[in-house]
């Protein structure tokens, strides 16, 4: 599939690069940036590497991902040997606070087998949904089936695909300032603790001007 899809090829190569990250020399920390399309649009990896030489940098982007994808995704990256000095996660406020996720695709690239039951319960999946995560963890075809259907639909019936997108797109829940800060604090602490377990510094990057609640 990576050989047929430009997006899948990019994700595959960036995933391999993220796993290969190692600690930099004193005073030259290595930096791994992870996130979704906000990071994809904001950071050119070649330019970043050029400007930050001789520091080691890498970017790992999967579109349509949120907190649930990356909290467990960072845990898996570190458990599988990635060792940057710093991990920078870029999400907007709704993506940080909501329980949305990329779907079974995340089980393939981002979640460890041992975390799938916990992930499923936290997201609110039923046993059938949790079993789908296990299938996706070990079957690229199963994990990719929604992407393939979406690609076919966009090519064959773009108008219908756009209508479906508009019908299923929902507005993020509105939080009070106190609710936002309490929920964000709890989630950022979880991310920091996951990184600290491996001696890695965690940095949260809030893209300016995206999503409700950014002022708070």
C-alpha cells in the first residue's frame, strides 16, 4: 500500500524516522514533532532540518488524529525504541480535549497491542469495536479499508462524498474556561508522564488561531 499511495508512503517513512530517533549530544537536543494536518501544513521537514543543524529533527504526521491517538501513540513509539530528547505534540484545543480518534487505522501505526483494551474502554467502544482494533493491529488491509473506500468514493462520486462529509462533520463541544483548563491540565500531565518514564521532555505546541478555547 505505501508503494501505491503518496500519503501512505509519507506516513510509513516518517514512522520509520520517528522510531530511529536517538538522544542528541549535550547542548544539541534531538526533537521529534508529532501531530496531524495542522503540523503537516505548518512544518516543512527539510527546511526544519536545515535550520536546526546540527540538531537531529524528525516529523511524524498522521492526518485526522487527536489526543487519544497520540497519547497512546507516543507510548508505543517510546516503548519500541524511539529516544528523542524532546517530543513536540501539535494539536488544537478541541483535538486535545475530545475523545475522538482516527479509527482502526491508529491501531496499526500508533497503539500497542497491550493498550488496545484500555484504549477501547476509554473511547467507549463495545466488544465488537475493540475486536476490530485487534484485527487492524495485525492486518494492513483491515486497517486501510475505510481509507480505500473513501478514496474510491472521492474519485467515483465526489459530490456524494462531499455531502457525506458535511452530514457527518460535527461541532466540538463548548467548554467553560474552568472546564477547559482542568481537562487540558489532566491530559497534558498524562502526556508529560508518558514521556518522562523514558527520560524524554514533552512539549505541547498550540497552533495559533485554531479551534475554540484557544484564548483560555
